[in-house]
C-alpha cells in the first residue's frame, strides 16, 4: 500500500462523508464532487474485497477497456446493475466509470436504467483535450 503524502503515519482510514450542508467531503475534510465521493467508496470496497493490488489494477484496466469499447462500438457506456434499479453500490461503480472515463479523455452523460436489460447506460463522447 502506498503511503499517503498527507499523513506521516500512512493512509488515514475512512471514507467520504456527506455533511449537513449536503456537500461531500473526503477524509481530510476537503469538498469533493458526489462522483468523486462515490468513486472513492467503490475503490475502497474493491481494495477491501480483493486485498490484492494486482486484482484491483486488473479491474481498473478492464473498466478502461469497457470505456474504450463502449465509445467505439455504440457511443455509450453501460454496466449491469441491480434488476430492481440502481442501488448505492451501483452508483459507486458508475461514478468510478465516469471518473475513469474523464481520465481517459471522455465525457459521460447521465446514466439511464433499462429495466429490460438491467443495464445503466450513458452517452459517451471524446473531450477536446
């Protein structure tokens, strides 16, 4: 595990929280976007679930491939979600996808749930970077 430059003792344990003002804050009290908060929760859970950086890295690479493929094939980014609708865990995963896409130079629109296929999908476009 990489040592956090903001803490001499290493990583501060914790997750983003929503304040009484409705804003999201990281573990240091800095305001962050809802997508950033949800994506942080997603990656934290994956680290706890797999307990192996290699598997988490492979998951990230697979998600990046899904982003590239979705853009090339249909101009949409999609992911399976709970058949009953988009859950909190699904929101975290979709936010992680959105932020990864931004890192790769894409912009992701609003996700829409398809109750026939149980897929949440959004339009994806290249940004002018």
